[in-house]
C-alpha cells in the first residue's frame, strides 16, 4: 500500500513539473514525452529530467519519458554539469520553471 501511495505522490510532482514547464515555456506534457529532438524543446526536456530525478532511478525516468535510460543519464548529468560551472542559460531556465512550481 505504501508503495502505490509513493507512486501517486511521484505522479503529482511530475504533473507539477510538466505544468510548470507548460506555463513557463509553452511546451505541453505531450511535447516533452514526444519524439521531437529540435531545440529548444530538447533542452527543456533535459531540464524536466533533471527536476524529475529527485528520488527516481534512471530506469524509472526512462519509462516516464519513453526513452532509453542512457538518454536520461545524459540529460541529468548534462544539466548538472552546466549548473556546476554556472551556465547562465540553464540557471535562468531552471529559475523560471521553479517560479512556477
């Protein structure tokens, strides 16, 4: 029972992330889960993976985003590395999303 409740909590927070991205940038959940790889959607999808990582495995993220787990690894570490050297673009994108959360 606790496990299914945990999944429900995860889905709420994922929905909040998707809603915040849609409000901030205009990309719907379907856009984020789709197969379009053009910019800026690809970067926003990487940010969604980075924000959704909290408490989830890369395998779980791959099922959510319908991609190979290696793509999730690349997305997460790419954003994390860009934030570690204070990439202005990524910091501003994340700040805008977090304002909507």
